[in-house]
C-alpha cells in the first residue's frame, strides 16, 4: 500500500466529526434545539462544558448573546450600524432569552448574572459569577435552557417567510485569553465574532417537510421524534454552530476529494447551485494546496431565497451562505467570488481563529487575499471577476483590491479594531482591500512560491489557535527576514499613502549624434523597495535600470542612439499597493493617434443616443 | 434584393446628410466628453489600449481620477440630447413628407414641417402623454409583480415577474412610438390636424394591425440588427485589440450602424407614406 493510500485509508477511518490534527476543546456545546417556523423561534436546552484554558483560576464567565443585538432600536448593534451597512432595523426584532443557567449541582447562575454595565441598553453580553473558581485546565458544566427568537432577515441571520437562517442563536462563552483576561465585547455592527474551539453536538428538531443544512456532518437522522423530524450534527474543532432550514430547499450534492459538499438553494436556482459546486471542485484542492488541509468532511453552501439576501455572504464553520443572480453570465463570476471568499473563511476565521473584533484584517483581509489568489489559480491571470469581451474592459480580482485600496482618501492603520473604523465603507476599504493588496505586494516581491510557503507556515502555526498580528510577523521574520517583517509592520501598523510616478521623461540630441536625457521618478510613501525603470526608445528598444528607490526623487540618466519614446517605473507591477499605476509610465512626447478608438467608440454610443430621439 | 433595400427613391442625400450631422454632433460631444481622459492617455505609452490593460486597473484609476468631470459631461450630454429631441420635434414632419412624396427637396420638406409645427407639437404632446401612461402602466405592473413575486418561490419565476413592468411599459412605449410615426405621416401627407391625425393613425393601426404593426416591428428590428451586428463584429475581432485594421473596421462598422439607422427610418416613412396615400385614395 502506498503512503498516499495509507493516509487516505486512515482519513476514511476517522470517526465523523473528528479531526486528523486535534483542536483544543475549550467550549463544548450539547443542545437539543427545536425550530418553530411559525413563531420563528428556536427553543433549546442542553449543556455547555467549559475548560479554563488560561494560567489563572477564574470565578466568572462572560457569555455572548449576540441575537440580542436585534432586540430593539437602542441596542449597541443598532446604535453602531451606519446607514451603508445594514438596514435601519429589521421589520421584526429578535432576541435571545436565557431562561435557565445552572451548574451541575443545580446552583442558579442567572439570579446574579448581569449585562455589561459599560454598555447601556445592550444585552448582548452576560456576566456570570461562578460559585467557586475554576482552576487552570479544570472544567465546569452548565445546564442551560433558552429561546432564540429570530429577527426578520438582517445582518446574516433571521427568517424570511418559512426560510430560517439560524445563527448567533445560543449563549456562547467568550474567549478567556491565556493570561486570564476575558476577550468579551458587545455585538458591534462592523464586527464579527470570536470564540473558542470545542465540540458541538446538536440535535435539531423541525417540522416535517423542512430541509436542514447545519454546521458539521449529520451523524443521525432525519428521523421522526415526537411528531417532528430530528437530526443530529456532531463536529469538533470549530467555534460556532449555525443552521438553515426551509421547507422549499432544493439540494445539489457533490463529493470533492473526501469532502461532501451540499448546496441548498431555492427552486429555480439550479444554475447558481451548479456554479457553486463547479467552483468548489477547483477551489477545495487549490485552498488545500496553498493553505493546508480542510479537515472537515462536509461543507454546506446555502443560497438564500429572494427576500433573504441579508443572510447571504456569510461564513460559519463548514456552512457558508452565498448567492448571486441566477441569470448572470458565467463570465461574471459573482457567485464564484463570494463562494470562494466565504470558503476562504474556513481557514481565516475558522481554523486560524483570530479575534475578528480586535483584528478584523487578520480574517477578512487575509481571506480576501486568499480569494483573489485562488481566483487567479482557477480562472487565469489576474483572477478575472468580470470578463465580457463585448463590453470591453475586464475586472481582475487583484485590480479590484488595488482600486479599493487606492480609493482610500484618509488612510488609517490596518490593525485597528472593527469598532475603531468610523464607517462600514472605511472599514471595508482598509480591512478587505488594503490588507489583501499588502499581502499581494509581499507575494510579488518575494515570489509566489516563497510567499505561499510563508503563509502556509503561518496557517500551520496558527491552526486551532487565536493568532495575533505578532504571530504573523514572527513567521515573516523567520521565513523572509527582518526587512520584510519591518515592511509588514509598517504596512499594517501605520497609515500610509504610497505611489511611484514618472514625473519627467526627456531626451535631446547631443554632438556626435547620440541622445541623452533623463527620467525623474517620484516616490511618495514609506517603502524603499528597489524597482526597475525601463527606457523605451523610438525604435522600440527597451533598456531596464534597477534603482534603489530609497529617496523621494530619483533621477535616472538616459543615453542611447535614438530619442527616448517612453519611460516606465516598475512595469512588472511588483508593488501593487501603489495608489496609481497610470503615472508609472510616461511618453517623452504626447501621442494622439492611440486615443482615437476611445473617442470613436464614445461617439458611436452618443450617436445611438441622439438617434433614439432623432427623425 | 440588396439594391432594392438600399434604394430610397432618390432620398439618399437626406439619409447621408442626417447621418453625417448626427455623427458630427456625436464626435464633437465625444471629443468634449473624453478630453480629460485623452489628455491622460496621450501621456501614457499604451494610449487607449491602457483601458483594457492591467485587469481594469488603469480604467478604474481613470474613472476615479476624472470623477469630477463625469457630472458636467452627463449634464452636457443631457442638454444636447434634449435639444436634439426638441429640434426633431419641430422637424418631425420632414421624413413623413419626404417619405410620402417623391421629388421633394429636403429643405422644402423641412420648411413644411416647421410650418406645421403646432400640429407636430400637438402630436408630440399626445405621444408624451402616452409615454407617461406607459410609464405608469409599467410602474403599476411592477408593483403587482412585486406583490405576486413575494408569494413565489421559484427564482426564475420571480425574475420573470420582476421584468413584467419593464416589458409592459416598454411594449406600450413602443406602440406609442409607432402610433406617433403613423400619426405624423397622416398629419403631413393628408393635412390633418393633430386630433384628426391621431384618430387616423389609431384607425389605421386597428384596421391593418398586422401590416402596420408588423412593418413597424420589422423596421425596428432591422435597426437593432445593425447594432447587434456591430457588437458581434466587435466580439469576433476582439474589441480590445489595438491593431489598426481592427480599430478601423470597428469604427467603420459603427458608423455604418448610424447611417443604417437613419436609412431604415427613411424606408419606414416611405412605406408609411405609401399606406397613407392609399388610405387617402380610398377616402377620396
């Protein structure tokens, strides 16, 4: 038996839900949850077994009850929701009511539980005083009963008609850091989540006729229980659990490698479902090649029905929601891009479980980079998102990120907390685009192979942990050296604008028939990265000169036997984090003929517009 | 067959003239609209091909760099289109006169159109009312479809319902446009007032729906077929190419589309002129 076969057999023999590489079990949840689609509620009871992962004894617990972010107009979530992020408020509010919380010996913990007094009008956090301290490494088991009332679809969760996206539906223990401090925070509109790894064993009960997709593999059911259907999902090495249920779901399945991929979609959305499966067939191996094994045996992709779009485009462990218009042509890769991005979160959020509230760039930004990287792997150079020849220009993934970063008018550091960005728009352009383009720049500078190995080393080191930026910096230092660590620190920790421009390109004939001239290269910003300056003469001959690019202005002399036609700085695009590429090249003398097609095409469309109101 | 289609019965000069004026105006506007862009591109070694380079990055930068120019340009374009529509409201009788009569010089047809300006404006006002009604019908249909879609599950059915408003409004607007053409033909060749011409047009469309409506649709389809052919050619030749032969071929094809559109309109009014003349003969 070959080694590959032996490994394959070992993987097959692993019990469902178990991992090849063990993840810590800090917070285990065992629930029986009953969905009532008429009332849009989930009633659940069960246990939370929490193990103290720190080095100090603790006598308190912080629980997150994020569904309470939608409990009314004055919650912290609603107060921090800027107009361009989520709707002003859902038509129907939701809430999470913990009805009972007791220790194993029956002590009532709710009686003394409080919400965070520092955040008025908000019940998204629950502080629980424990009857006795939990020493390091010791565990405590809590019995809990609660009812989650879902809001109408808003901000990644909720219901629409009989469709239910059940997320943030249970009280979840916050993260206790190793030094004994709690990383707890109220549900902020720009923030996502942070929790500890554990084992989830959830029995979901729902009315007959419904189809359920949930985190983790289904290990039992569906089978009738008390007039309802019940199915059980068990998984380890994850830090959240979500499920979707609808009585009109259609289903498409495909096995990709050792992963069973299920798509749940609305009737008539078969095309998007097929496209999601097609892209995953390439993406799963591509992600595994670059970022390591996807250790779970299942992935569920939910395409929410029309009206429930607010739940689309979100990641939960082994369950993602995506979506796009079914009629979009294949060369508009909207559903592919969103699917890849949400799947990328299985790595950057799922396994590499950074604090999304404190360092959102570590999950969204790294995931955005991974998305564009795999888009390029799958669809060719640049990773085209839109590529319709009849409409002319195409839009590549890398260009999309670069333009997003270049659009930042007032730069902020990238390592800010989610709640420190003044708006959703500014959060997005920094956390997603700028982070991705910084990583892309590093890739372009050190080479794709070396950078992939570096990122892989980071993923391997951070897998099933809560890395901070320092974790990444350390890997960069070890793999690429101190100068590149300084680069990423500057790029992530400071606010910067960076641009290279050819501000002058001239040449003149000198005695003897030769031509002399110069190019002036302006640099704005902090990064002294050597680049090529390429002179092209009027005969089309090119000559490259390497410059240190360590000064704000570099003058590069030109000498040749023909006049200078143009000058380009960094034509290989090794610094894509630049604000503008347009000024990276300059003619010695302006030319007019090449702009004729542009004017002609605009004239054509104007003529058609005029003709529509003509004779 | 082709020669027969190309023939306008001696009205080719007008077709060329109108097309050249439209294209000239379009080029002037295009030059003004792209002035800031071409300035930037002229300094870049790639020229206009830069728009297709680097995965859309240069185009995106151009759009952002000249963001301040888009609003005034759109305003200018809007003003010119409105002025163009206004001018052709007054000259709206020119093509019907030329279509119904052989041997009439274009300037006489234009003068006749201007003389009948009140009638033409009246017809335009009625048509405007019709367009408004078409818009309202589309809006109402979209509202109904939206309510209907809320109870549907199939995303394809929901998409189809979403298009209902556009479809109904568009079909009505097209019918209004057709009626407006027929009414102008009646007004100009039979000397009818706006109200009389309106009635005659409606009567003709009711009496010979297959002939009039089908002919209107046919001539309209030919116009769009030219646009489609140019787009297909762009796809075939790769519109992103910088090869001079491709650029020249596409420019020629696109200019022929404009010429073809004016030509088809003239053919349509010649056809309408024949029908209206026949109707007049029957009436007399």
